[in-house]
């Protein structure tokens, strides 16, 4: 019986490694497909939007070197996973009059989670 279990474990191990690798790759892909047009995740790399490097725990409107909208600067938000999820879902509902247009949000919860998990992997 042990031999059968060991054989199954050995046979399945490449699939488990492949699944883990695939999970690690979806975050950057989700970020690139939804955010990279305007944002970078690299420290100090502001583009049309501010860098998202170290965003978890950062007060909204405070990334150095970026000219934020008054709405974002005065929002009082400190970014955490729940707030980011709401914002990525519908930016205008969270911070009206922000400068995220024409981006209207990411409707798919799994994609938002992949983006947020990716951003969490790049702490300040």
C-alpha cells in the first residue's frame, strides 16, 4: 500500500509543481493586463499613474514625485487589501473625481485578488 501511495505521489509531483508555478505567474499577468498601461510596480517609477510599489499600508496620494488629484490626496485612505479591492472594482465609487479615467474597474474578483496578491509581494 505504501508503494502505491509513494508511486502516486511521485507521479503527481510534477503536476503540483506546475500548478504552484502557474499560480505564481498569474499575478504579474493580471497586473500587466489591467494596470501596467498607467502604473509600474517598480519603486520610484511613476508613469501616467503613480508607482504601486509598496502600496499596501501607504496613504493614498503620497507616492513621491507624482502629482495626484485633489480627490485622491484628500481621500484619507490608507491602502489595504479590502480598500484596494473596492477601488480596483470601481475607482469612482471609492474616490469620486479621481484621475483614473478611462479605467472603470476590474469586475472579476479572482483577477482583482491576483493583482492585490502580486502587489503585496512587492512591499516597501
